[in-house]
């Protein structure tokens, strides 16, 4: 679509966004927040709306059947189903926004081929609409993929929680082991693992070590730049170039070039992430197998159950209120009922999205990470009947408990590769795991080159470029083959 018509449509969409009623914005917020945070949002509404009351928590998690009937069972809205309780217009506007954006993105996309790289960029766009990942969340996702004994995994969690905002360790391994009551060797192994995580430089004890880790990852561990950082760091911080050149036995121009290279490194790799909220990760949904059937349970332990107070309905029914008082109470009751409906819709949307993820990723739930399939928000949005932005909001800040651990919902959305036979598709995450397994099993005296890894993946019917292997290897924190070689 182009020309004046396109401009008019875009302005119309922008107008829709600008005039969204506070109730609709509130509904989108309810969809977006995690179960643990939703309680505070609802409590705020309870304080501001006298017609809402909270039912005692019975400790029963809301599953699909409960969420489908939540609005009817807890609203107390009998006798108030007149025009003021009809929310079709509000939800129609949300649907219209979904459809408008669907049309806009479809027309903007044209007929260009959609590559794996395009899918990654699109995924990043939808992820960034709603939330940023904290450093701690980013690192714990990587920790979930590490095959480590329980003490080491526990130590990894302790280390991640002890990092400062730069991504540096704030205590020595011995101090952490003593403080956490963990074996020192488990903490030391956890430190070694942490230093292999992305972004490179995480887990260092000081700036010098952080820079060295980055240089080593680039294959520059034996360079003049690395020697300057390792042996002459104090002179470096004072930019004493002549003294560095004399002590390192190097030309001044070479030292200057090395300092310029150091300037390209990240002195605080942790600061590129969102500030950690330091909250406990509580699964919003649990998927578990009962016999031969997979069951989905939504966590509602932190979601207050609400209804409209019968006291205020009776006050209106008695007809003793003034018009202003009656209109005020009806508006508050309408707002409360909309909140209850929005919570029910939230639960239903999350359940439907989880159901579709389970349909696509069934082999993951059965066998684990190696069976993760490519999946995009567009696929789920089409199946559920909403727009990608709605899926993005619905999974933001939320976690799914599976038989293989607790995962951020976004973990299940990843581009991938089709096998040459076309029989199966493999996600980027699974390909990364394969690369990690190949390197872990290699002969350290003859480590696999990136091109050799390409050949081994091709033998598994996975076609991938060498530069992509190098990219994934670096994301896994693994060194190139020349730096992995061990000499006996």
C-alpha cells in the first residue's frame, strides 16, 4: 500500500492509539504483567474502586475451565447486565487495532523472501515492544542449558546474584563459598562456567580480567594488546605510552594501536541490560504430563478473585441515591466489571498461547532442548487469532514451568533451519546446543574448526554457513579452534 490512502490509514491507526480509553490501556497492562506483579495492579484498583471487593483466596490454581468462567462466577453482576455492562465496543477496538497492524505489517512486508535473519530481527522487534531483559535473567537462561551437578548449578545462581551492574564479581570464590555454604570446588567451577557466558567479560573480578576475556574470545589472547592489559595495566590506566613501549619492548605506534583496540572493548558488559528487579521467578503457567495427556495449569495464586459488591447494587436498586451518586456508582461498577473481564481474558489468552506452544513444541516437552523447533510469534498469533503484538504482550515477563525446568516464554520463539530432506525443522537454540556438544566431545589435541563443524552439521542434514557457526560459537562463549587446542 502506498500513496495518500496509506498515509490516511496510518494516521487513522495512530489516532486509534492516541484515543485509547484508560480502561483499554489498563487491559493491555493487565495482559502484559506477570502473575506476581498483577496483584499490585489489582490492589491499586481495589483501593480506587469502592464497588470492587476481593474474595478469600482458596489456594486453587485457575486452569482453563476456571478461567473461562471467572468473569461470570466472581462478578456478582446479576441484574446489572444492561448497557453499562456491555464491553463489546472496548474489545472491538482492541481487535480493530490488531487487524489494522496486521494489515499494515502485511502490506509493508511486500513479497520479499523471509530469511532466518529476518525472523531474528522481527522477533527482537516484538520482544522490545514490552520489556527488556535484565543481566541476571539473561545469564540464568544460559545457566539452564548447562549440564552441571546440583552444587555447581546452585553456585551459578549465587554468582549471578552477586554480580554488580557492570557484570563483575563482587566477592572472591572462597568468600562466596563460605557465605553460601557451598563447596569451594563447586564455586570455582561455577566461576569458570560463568566466564564462558555471553556477553563476553561477564564474571570477571576486575576491569583488567574483563578486557582479557574479551581479547581471548577474539583470538587475541597472545597479542601485544593482551600483554599490555595483563602486564602493564597500571601504566595503561595512566596512558604512559612511552613507559609501556619500553617495558613491553614494542614500538610506540604499535602501543598506540593496541590502546585503540582496547578502546573498542566493553568495560562494563553488564550495563547493556535492563536493571534487575531482583525478584523471585515464579512460573505463570505449568505444563505437566498426567498419564498420556499434557495438562496446562495457570498460576492464579497471586491474582485476587474479585466481584462487584452487592451492597452498592442494592443501594442503586433502592432508588434513594441522587442522579450524580447513581451515575458515579454505575461508572465504578462498569470499571470494576471491565477489570474482572480483562483478567479473565488475560488468563484465556495466556492459556491459548501456551496450548499452541505445546502443540508445536511437543517434542521439547517430551525430550528437552535438543528437540526445540523453530517458532515465530506470527505462527502463534495466527493460530490464536490475535496480532503478534498481543502475543508479545501476553508472554512478556512470564515464565513457563516444564518437565525440563522453568523457561521464559520467549525462549520458545526462535527462528531455525529446515533440514535438507524437509522432514524436520531445527531451531537456532537446538543448533547452538549441537555445536556446544560437538566441541565438548572433540579431541582437544585436534579441535574442530568452524568449517569442520559445518560439515558435521551437514551430515545431520542441517545446512548452515561457517560464519553462522562462528557467531553461535561466540554466543556460547567458546573459543576458536586455535585457542582450544591443548598440547601434551
